[in-house]
């Protein structure tokens, strides 16, 4: 049996919309199915971010909680230390925007991010709502991503990151790409929750944190994926 895997869920009291906490549950389940014990730490916005976690997760949220979350993460510094140490991370929607240098506030005003990813975000002219499907960067070896988006963000990628995927259906970053990644940090606009819709993405995070994984039965996950992809990609 492998050693305990530490999963850190950042600011569930501020950033946990559209079922993003399901990402935590999927990681726990897929780790334990392989006899990898897990310990999940729920870090409220009043708490320091622990630096010794293996996988960090942050979700989406409304404008004001997003601004508060960014302010507290900038002051805390624990997440930067963890990523510098080699931890993996999945940041979703508002959490994804926070990882960059700047994002748009309630009135579109620029708000400083935490500069963990080489991206910058602002507010678009209209809200993007609906199903999203995207082909993943071949370097990651993952199947088509499926999820839904609900945001007004437009995200520009700098040279320090690579697009996570290219959109087939939906808006994503707003330039034909969806999300980004650098090292072991992934940012995305995908809800659903993202890891329930995309178990291979969950396993990528687990592999980064725990090493090679034993295969498992993904029949239920595949049914969900097939159902959702059929609704947006004609076969």
C-alpha cells in the first residue's frame, strides 16, 4: 500500500460553485480504489494554506468571493510554496483566473491575481453558458474533455503556459483554446464537475502525485462521458 495522499481543497467557503467539490470526491474515490489512502484538508479562507499537500484544488465562485480569495492567497503564500515544492493542482473557473496576474472584478476593474500561472483574464462582452468539449494537448495523452462553462472571462495565455485543449464546442479562454497548464498545474473553465466528466484528467493528477496507477473499471464514468459528448458532438 502506498503512503497517504494529501488532497487540499482551498477555500470551500468562498469558491465552490457548480459542484466543484465533486473533484475532491472523485480523487478520493479513484485513489482508494487503488489502495492509496487519502487525507483531505478543507482550508477555509480564514486558515493558512498548508504547504505539504500532494494535490491542491480550487473551484469557481462569484465576483466578490473571487476577489477575497485572491487577496488572501496573495497574503498567505502557502500555495506558491507547495507548487514550488512539486505539488499538483487543478484550478477551475474563478480559481483558474485567480492563478494569473490579473482578472476582472465586479465592474470589470482589474484585480491582481497570485501570478502562479502566466495568464491574464478580463471580462468579455457576453456570458458563456453551456456545454463545452475540447481536444487535449497531445502531449498529455488524454481523451476529449467534456464539461460545462458559465463565465464572462476572457483569458490570455502567456509564453509560460501551454493551452490545455482546443475547443470543439464552447468558448473556453475565448481564442479557440480552453484552459492551460504549466508543470503540474492545470487551469480550466470546466465544471461538471470536471473530474467526474473526465476521469483520465483525475488520473493524470493522481499520477503526478503518486506515480503510476493500476487500471480500474471506468464503465460508469464512460457512460456519463458518452452521454454528454453525444449531446454536443454529432457522430
